């Protein structure tokens, strides 16, 4: 997903009920949840054709990021890396060229905490637009089911302002501290998941080498201290040598 912002039709003034959203693996599912929750959504995607199904589901379209930035009060983004975020915000027809006073960007991208703080400060100086760094965990299944965990950095009042909208897409939104705190929390998440993946691979190989039915490890360990979402999701794939299509316990680039 590249960007998104939302508002209830019956509770939002004209000009405050739009969204920008891309249509990648995460963004498509998250935008569908916004639409299902009754929000007016305007989508923008670098490859316009990818948003066609969202338009059929009721979303509007915008030609440039600044077009949505001119009308939406809350804008959501989820991009591949900091360079992509910088381009959408500060490139030609980017968010920084729109009037931004009183508006908020919620960035679901996973980028360096320093980059989040720098982009937020530059955008604030450019047009007064606020920023929340809010990377997610839960992957595409979490986006589809609305069970994502969102870890956010920013002003407490801003977090509460966007909470009802974020919870249309996620199960949990946790305010971790000032700008950059969300990205630091995501780094903690990745350290934990990365270590777990290595251990799961070792355990799976041990089971296979010992001649036991490794496919039954998730069933045997379910509910015990060793149980986890990565165990249930990845061990069956490891046993069968499935590498494509990729499955992720954490969020992929949107």
C-alpha cells in the first residue's frame, strides 16, 4: 500500500473523508477493510491499473499524491523503503506540495527510525502536515483478516485521532513513544522473528534427521510454550521445502 486516509461518511465533513492507498499485497486488503467499514476512500497507486478492483469496490481515484493530500485529513502510506516514501512525499506532485495544516500522515512502511524522523520534520517544515510512524506486523493474512499489530510513534493526541481508522484495518494499535518509536519497535519485532525462524529451521531439521513426522510438529506443540504463529505457518513449509510463493510472519513491502 502506498498511502491511505479515512473518515466515516456520516461523521466527516466534505474534504475530510478521503484516502490514498496503493494496491499491493497489504494495501489492497487494508483498503478493502476501510471500504467495508463505511469509509470514503480515494486511492492512488503508481500503477493505476492495480487499483481497478478497489474502484469497483467503491473507492475513488486520484492522479497524484498531492490531489488526495489536498482533500484528505488523514493519509495512510505503506511503501517498500525510505526512498519510496521520500519520493511520494517530496517528489513532483508529492504530498509536500499540498496544503497540510491540520492533516496527518500515518506511515505503515518499515523504514529506519532516523529516516522517519527526518521525513516527518521536513514535511512539517514544508506544509505543516503531521506524521505518525506506524509499521505493522502480521503479513498479508493479517491485513485480510484485520488482525494486524500496529506499533506507532508520534504525538499522543494524533495517535488517538487516527485510532478508529487504524482499527478498521488492525486488531491492535500501540503508542510506543515519540516519532521514530514505532520503527524502533518494528526492529525489535524483526530481531525476535528472525531468531525464531533460525531456531524453527534447526528444530525441523532435527525432527527430519531423527526420522519422526516433522509435519506434525505444529500439531504436537500447539498450546505449549514452543507454540507460535511462525511455528504454525512456517514449519509445514520447511518440511515440504516450499519456498514460493513467499509466506511472511511479518509484513512484506506493501
